[in-house]
C-alpha cells in the first residue's frame, strides 16, 4: 500500500476570489469533520486496525497539521506552533517537512488525547479565520483551499478506516444505526453506446483540481459501450457460487497468487452462509445486514474486478466482450453528466440500488469508486508542483490503478469528472466496485 491514498497536490485553479466564500467553505468543511467524528467514542478514535488505515484522532490531527505547517508557519505574523512535537507526530509522508512517526504505529499515539486535538483544531481555526481576512498573499489563500480538499479526502478515509476498525469487533457495532435501504425493483443491465473518436480528458480549468488532472489533452477512443449501472451484489454472488474465486481462468497471474495467499473467497466484509441456498450477510457502517442483491458490490480489489469481468464475458451472452473501462472511456462518458448521486452528503454511507431505468448512464458519481483498467501515470506534459505540498503526487505514479467516480463516502463538493483516484491492485477497504465496458 502506498503511504497515503489519493495524495495531495497543489491546486491548479485560481483561489476563490470571494474571501467570505472561502471562509464559509473553511467553516463548513471543518464542521463536517467534527460531525463525522461525533458518533464515535474516544476509544473508537484511538484504535488502528491495520497499517493502511489510520486512527480517527490521527486524521483529525493531521488535517490540522496541514493548515499549521503549510499555511500558518509561512504566512502568519509571529507564528508559534501549538506544540512543536506535533510536527513529527502528525506528518504523513512529507519528507521535505522532516521526520514522520511510523505509519503502522499511529494507534500508539495515546498522547495528545482526543480533547487536546480538538483544542488544537479550534485554535488553528481561529488563526486561519484571521489570516483569510487579513493576508495579502494569494498563495496563502490557495493553500487554504488546497487544505480543505485535503481534509475532504481524509473525511472519506475516516469513514472507511473506522468501518474497517469496527468490523473486527465481535459485537458488530454500528457507526450509524440507520439502515438506508428500501426495496426497489432491479434495474436491468443495458449497454450504453459511446461514439469514441478524438476526445479530450483532464481538468477544464474551471474550479479546483489537483495537478495529476493536468494537463488537459487529447486521446483517441475506438467506439465503446458502458454498462448503464454498476455491477450488483447479486451478480457478484452468482460469480462466487460459480466458483469464481477457485477458477484460475479468470484471474491475472498476480491476482491468482493473491487469492491463494490470502485465502480470499468473497468481497471484504462478507460472511458466507453455511446454507448454500442463503444469501451472505455483510458488515456495513450500519452494522451487520443481509446482503441486498440490487445494491452495487463494494470492497473489491482490482484483481477481483478484473476477474469478474473475464468471468462475465465468458459465461453471459449478453455480456460478451465485457472488460473494465479505461479511465479515458469513463471520463469521456461522465463529463456531460452532473456530479450528483449517493455521495457523503446523502448520509447513507452505503451503496444504494439504481433508482430508475432510464436509457442513459446511472450511478456514474457516488455509491462506489469504479475500477478502471488504466495504470496511474502522468498525463503528457505533467509537471509536479514545486515544494513539499506537491511532493508525492508524481512519486505515486507507479504500481497503482486508477478509480473514477467517487463513492458514498466522498463529499459532493470534492468531486468532478476529471478526478483521478488510485490504489494498488489488492486494496479493497475503500468503497470500490466496478462497471463493465466493452
């Protein structure tokens, strides 16, 4: 696993010219983090379930560290840190800033306690508010905007990390006990044709973006089709029942090695039934629940998504030629669509069924991040940002695969069609799923 998913890069777009608007955005994002942590106890916020996940307390502290280190330290007159020791404790991966505390041991940072972290956040919030009002530096305002998008990334990680943590508790506790699902008719899968041709992908220059979304450039696409909706739990259960995890025909070589080495038999958080005729149960942020066959399958790795596509193409006439889409195919189809769907703002915190049987593309934003077949690499002409803020975007462009579209844990204001998420091929604790292409 790379040191931090979806790393931070410098913004490429002009900062909000409205200082009052930036101040409101700052307040809203910081309050949203507090609201996401509100259902959790101090003990919940302290624990770490695996090296790739971080404690909630660490997330809350790290995003505050960002504002103190990259904004206040540079632009606040008479700057003094809240606590000099926090510079190392809550540095994630910025070698240009200095040393970092070991990522796998973040759960051992019992001091400062959670109350002290909240006090630190409050103090930094007051100082940032003054800086927004008084600074003459456009760079400072741009870094504040970047810090807000950085915090929204960690809001998503907070939810996925705490889900992983709670899943180990035999009490099967809920983060939020409000089951969002209602019975709906299944939307039939249908291919939606796309013309292809010479297209452009990448950020258009309007609003915020990370530098890995640039430069906008041309690509040639052959005509293709995308499935109208995401692959469902019910379709994945058919893959499991057909021996999908025990048949090497469907798997990449590295994926088959991974399945055997890890003993993988189903998506993460599934509990397979003893009765072969029953459906599995699944752990959710609402606790343990019966698997709903109409909801998008989630918490699958790229290895699993690719294997399913191979199985679907070989065993279903209507899915002949099925594969994962490229990121260019996905973005070309998504670009005309509004960024709306089951995102963090809906507070469902779980993928929901497709809601209508329209002729177009459904669920392109929200529900689950969609694996593509594209390796995460630099766009032609990519230039990494200078300094520590942009230190890790280019460095992560190896051994990663691109995901698109956002999930039920992604804030709506953080997302756009050009957004590039990426993870290693075996990662599956994020809300990751798939849509078939051909």
